[in-house]
């Protein structure tokens, strides 16, 4: 059986998660990408580092952002058994390609609703599920047009189809809003923007997996963000169980959007007994959370995800472990410059806690300050059954290590 996998830049989710899972399922993989050399290097590094076995793999150049080129390329290569992507940017393209070849996949309309934040707000409002005051600034509209609108302040401005908190910022008033919009447009000419009500409260995630019939809850995280006006995720803690009644409300809103096939990572704010969606990412949670979650739950998570795209039904119960705890901690750069020194990768187990550290930048690399997850220097994955021990292990590790940036 053959899987066609669409990707942009290499990610740990693909290289360490989905490709090894495809190998375990006995699938041959054609990776369609516009960054073929980068994927070849990522696969070579994974093999050299002793990572899990990779499948029979063909890497093919393709303009994966254009569904027409994706369909044309697949037509030449031959009809596969599944079309899949874990990229935020490519969900609609993959869904359209799967539909074209009569393969199992996501409803392209649901994929578009999740990807396009203005469509997400409109869809929830029209269904009576939730209303968040918002406005859209089209790619050719001048930011001055926002001055005539009755917007709630403070509010949040973000790219309509952005990811990873890129150019997401809290603004205090109309002048601040216009300045931020112009600043974003200077970096990204023609980008469509959404301005919406600031939903204050504790941020949570809900991780789900469905096959179009049953929808399973994999877990829920509590998220700590950087101080405003930016929204960089600094820490995630897996909760003992998904909070109620919020989780049921989130599931209902996902059904309203048509989301329920494959894996989904949803972010929401809890306001009293009310869950307010921030965004719906119709793919697996990233930044190595998916790798840690799969190991902690003790289930073949990546295989389950791929099987749904092969048309298989999920088991009635996933058999996931329920007593595990997980803390993800991201070491973030606090300024631009050159990373002069940083700890190497490590994997230790002590006092019932397994602590895995992986660097995300190498010493000698120079970067500006992005105010996104591109500022991550490294990631800590700490798992066990006792949250107190996990927290102590992470704090001790952080206290013992040094990350030095020279401006």
C-alpha cells in the first residue's frame, strides 16, 4: 500500500512520528514537498542519530500549496491508497486531493473552516455555537479601514491563516491596532488579517482523534503563555482528565464545524463554565508534544492517525494509559543574537521521571527575536506518574543548564 504525504518544511512530527509509523504499517511513502532537499537531510540525520526505521520513501518536488498541482502530480505518479498531511497550511489541499481520488479524508470545507480564522468565527456565529466580535482586513484593504469599525479593546490582531503565534499580538487601542497592522503588512505584504475580541482566561487544549464515526478524546493540556502582548507557548501540562463542562462544549463546537476525521489540536479559553475557542488546528499537536503524548499514552497514535486515512475504523476504545503525567517546557530566547553555548541532547530517568531534552538550535546559529515558537532553543519532555516529581526534575534541569546568547 502507498501513502502520499504532503509537507512543507521538515518537522519532528513527520520525520520522527508519521514516517516511522508508516514503516511499521508496511506502507511505501511518496513525500510531496516544495523542500525536497531539506527533507532528505532531515531523514539522513534521523537515521544517523539512530532513530526509528523509515519506510520505503520517494521524495517528489511539488507545489503543495496548490491543490491543482498536487492532483496533477498524484495523477502522474498513480493513485495511492491514502493522501495525508500534518501541515496546517496543507489540510485543504490534502482533503481536496483525497476527495478527487475517492479516498478517505477530511471534508475540505471543514479543513478550510479550521484553517481560515475569519471563516471559523463566521461558521460558529451562524450556527449559534459562539460569537466572538471580530473583523477581517482583506489582503488589498488598507488598515485605515479598521478605524471606522466598532472594535472592542483590548483586542487581538492575527494573520487570517497564520500559525504558531506568528504576528499574533494584543493591541490596546485604535492607534496601537493601526500601527501593528502596518508593521505586519510591512513584513508580509498583502497578508489578510483578523482583528477579534480578546478572550481572557486560562488557555487549554483538547486533543481528539476520529474516524468520521467515533470521536475519541486523547487528552487535554493546560498552557502557559509568555507575557502580553505576545502569545508564545512556554509550557504545557497534561491534565489528569479533560476539564468539564468545557471539553464537551469544545466537542460540540468541533461537530458544528464538521471536524471529526483524523487528529485535531484545539485551543480554547475557559471563562467560568464556558469554553471559548481560540483556534482549531486540524492536525496533531506539534513541537514534540505529539511524540511525548504517544509514548505516554502507550498507544500507536501515529499508526491510528494513518489508519483512519486508509479507511480503517478506530477501535471502540483506544486503551490509552490514564495515570501518566507530562510536562512540556520550552526554553525560549529572550533576545536576538548568536547562540554561543547550550546543553546537548540528553535522556535520563530518575526518581520515576523520564526527562528528555532536545536542542532546537545549534551553537553558532544566529537568529533575530521572532516572538513565536521560532524562538525555542530547546524542548524538555518530562513524563511520569507524579506531577510534583516531574516539576522538580524540570526545575533542577533548568537550574543546572545554561543557554548563552551573544547579541
